[in-house]
C-alpha cells in the first residue's frame, strides 16, 4: 500500500480509488494542465476522462445515478487530480460539492429526477451562485431579489465568480425575498440554464485556476417555479451555509493536492539538480525546507480526512471542515512558495509547473 494509505488507514476500496485516480491524473490530466492554464480553457480531455471513470458522481447514491461511495473517496479523487492540475480539481470539486450536493440533499424527488442522473454522469456540470459584486464573504448581504408571483418566483439581480458557469445546466442560487428579514429572508433555489430572463456572461481573467471556467450570471425578470426552492423557504440561509461546510472539505482536498504536487516537483528537482558539487537535496537548507513542507502537508491531511470521516459518520463536521480548509489552504500557499525557492530562477519561469501551482494555491485561501 502507498505511504498515504498506511498513514491514514484507507479501506481497500478507498485505496483502489486513490491509485486509479493517481494514474489517470498523471497520464491524462497532467499533459494538458499547462495548456489549460495558458489558454484559460477547461481541459476537455480531463473532464471527459473523469466522466468515463465515474468521478463526477462519486459520493451520491446509486439510486440517483451516483457511484454510491463515501466523502473520503471523493476527496481522495479531488486531491489526486489537484496534485497535477488545480484547475481540473476545482472543476470537479465545485461540480460535486456546490453544484450537485444541494439538489441531492434538499431537492424534491422531481428535481432529483430531472438533474441528478445527468450531473452524476457528467453530461453537464453543476454550479453554485452565491457571490455578488457586494456580497460574498458577507453571505447574508445577498442583493439578488425574488418576488413571489403565484406559483413562481421572479428574480432580478446578478452573480459573479461562478465556477463552471459556461458548462452548467442547473445553477443553485441564493435570493433575497425580504430585506427586512435579512438572512432569514434568503432562499436557495435551482435555476435552469434555459430559463427565460437568465443569461450568462464571460468572467474576468484570473490570477490562477485559469483552466477552471467562471462566469457572471444575470437575472432580468427571470421566472422560476417555487417548486425549485431547496428545503423549507424559511431555512434557505442555513441550507446554503451547510453547502459551504461540505465545500470546505473539497477546498481542503484541493489544497492538499496542490501542496503535494509542489512537494513532488521540489523533491524531484532537488534530487536531480546539482550545485556546489552535490544534489540540492543534500544541502541542509534545502532538506529542511522539504522536511517542513512534508510535515505541514501531513498535518493538513489529517485535518481534512478527519472532517470527511465525520461527515461520512453522520456527525457534525462543520467546525472540523473549517479547521481543515483554513490550515490546508495556508499550507498550500507556503508549500508552493517554498517549491519555487528550491527551483530558484527556474521556478519563476513557466517551463516548470510550480509557478502555476503557486498562483493556483491562492484561491483556496479565499473561496468557501
């Protein structure tokens, strides 16, 4: 078994998943990672491969088209994909934890029958619309408005920074229905891509995760059936906050993958590159950096895996997910920074992947 499996006592099924995705990531995802970043385009071959392997529906019940596996198996997949391409890891993470999970957890049977099979099969992606020009971290500050009209809600407003927006069919969006109620007036609902009055605009160019699609959403008198609301209308805010709790496990895994990928690259380079008559890895200053990176990544992995196991056990996991996401995202930034230092001038060039990993890592300290 691998070192990771030994350290974290993965089940045989989980270890098989990890090894399968590791091979796929190295053989299919990695070759297209630099081009996806350079061209700011989705790695289409990687997405098609994830669909074929069933990675787009890992933690969902087979009844709805999923693989029927657990949260830990899912984050192992995100981690291994992100180890070679943060953008592709983010695409999978946002699709699963933000774009699909809310329908699975709180959607009516009719909504599940309409969307879950296609989402799990990767026929289309899922996306999550929370962030607005004036509301992101302040989730209760949502300004997109919904007005009830018979059996429908009419939406007006906009969203920004929406991952997978160009490829999604269902969008989970947050809507304010009564400003006087503040957070208690917010509902979460599913808006179909083809809904009249709903349009999608190209997003801005990003620092990192450039191979992960993002867009802006615009609602102009967009009429959505009230049946598309997720969960009780008076619990909308808590519904999407619970979605973010699961999303933090995903971002933790994404961070782990990028950090581990940077360490992999740094170890390889330090073993091959000679300076002052010996390989870099035999210089104590470099060895200390690698040891510190390894130590922090292992600690972060314990936190993130623990939160996934809590969720799988049906126990409260929100605080643990926050701990894991916070620490892992910061470790990711530090690990990629140190990788560049070990590469020296080569690390600053695009000839090597560590500069891309450094740019990608920053998003993880902001999102979720």
